[in-house]
């Protein structure tokens, strides 16, 4: 899910990559993105605003939705980023200003490239009631692609491969001989790892990448320390393998990538480089320019919050 509201100042994100392997845990913070719908925001954190090109990671739910009710984020804009939507339970309906209208269910991936500007909505409608749970991530686009045309792709199936006693589903990037069909502009990795019975998680890593993980359920042990839900666990750079004992039912999301190498500004649903770019994008959204309408959404779009050129460091 994306931000309904935001702070007036922008978040300055630089290269905070550790030069060597480490294990650092940062508690996720709870925030509300809609009435009664709270998420746990794992990224960004002050110490590591970026992990490779990954700049945002929300765990949403589990939230129980009563029969006949819906939960959604109305049309809102994005710029300079790619959204990655990965569900664990429930169903979402994606609509955007490109004309896409795509349901997504567990095991499927939605990848939206904002480029110079796109608008979309996310809707949850469950006539019989149910549970919604998943992860929403953003990838900052590099200078070479961030001014390009927006795009949307839905991937109904993704590669799966063994990872010791776990199964890895490859969302983004390459792992062993597998490659995700999701096209991203920077070297990056995203993988969902599931352990059935207690065992050992084992998979190779690119030592040129920095990595981090979020535990969705269960726990595992890394460098003699326990990684559990409710935090971003940062692993640094230089690891050639991830070898970790894991309890039964453990599930986690692993993200990584080459250090991004560009300083970015994040504000509301925009990733930019200068306050002027953010101010212009906000003005365009408020005036109905650039981002386009989201057809079929049964309600009003979101208004942008106020913006100042203060930076949070």
C-alpha cells in the first residue's frame, strides 16, 4: 500500500552501505495508511535509508476485512520509483492511469514503473470477508531511467528453487541459475524464503551486494544472533552465502542490491533528486497534469500534503 499522507519535509537518502558483513536489527515502526489499517514500516531507517536500490518496505496486515466491506488507497501519484507488490493472503485490485486493471493474489507479483509519473489505486473488496497480508516495496530508479515512460507488469508465476531446507521464490533479480521476469533498472535481489520443517536456510549471495531481511513468521539465527519478526535485519556487504538455522514455519523476505550510488529525496509517493522536482510534481498532481486519471475507481483521488524544502537527515 502507498502513503495517503506524508510529512511536509523530504527524506534525504544517501549511500549508507556497510563495507563488510554485519548483523544490525532496527525495529519496524507502526503507521496508519488508512482508517483502521496499520502497517509495519521496516525501510527506510535512519542508519540505512537504502538497501541497494530498495528504499521502502512495508509489511501490511494481517488485517481482517468484514464481509461486504472494502479497504483501499484511492488514486495517488508516483514518480522516480518502481512499486513491488507481494501478497501472502487475500487479494488486491490494481488500477492505474495506463489503463491497467489487474487483480493480484498470493504467489503473483505486480511491478509498476513510475518513471516521470503515473497514478494508481489499490483496492481490497472481499464480499465474503477475509484476511489481507502482504508486502509493498519501492525500488528507487536510477538517473538513467527515472525520466522514462511509466509501465506496468503482472507476473502470474515466478521461479522457485531450493535454498537448503527452504524454498526460495525469486521476486527480483538472479539467484543461482534462476532469473526473475520482473525487469528492474539496477542490480537487485528480492526473494521470499519459506522453511517448512525446522532446518537450515542456505543460499549463495553476491558479495558485491548489501543485503537485509524481514522475518514474516518464525525465526532464524544469523552470526549467532536471532532474527525475528518486527524489524529490519541488516546484513551489510561482502557475504558470499547466507547460512542460517531456521525454525519450523519460518518465512522471510530477503532484499539486496549493489550500493545505489545516488543521493535521492523521498517525499510522500515521490523519489526525486531536488526539492524543485518534488514541488513541480506536487503542483502537477494538484492541477491534474502529468500523472493522468485512474479510470474505474469509484471515489475521489488523494490530495497531496503540504511540502516544504526542509530535509530530514
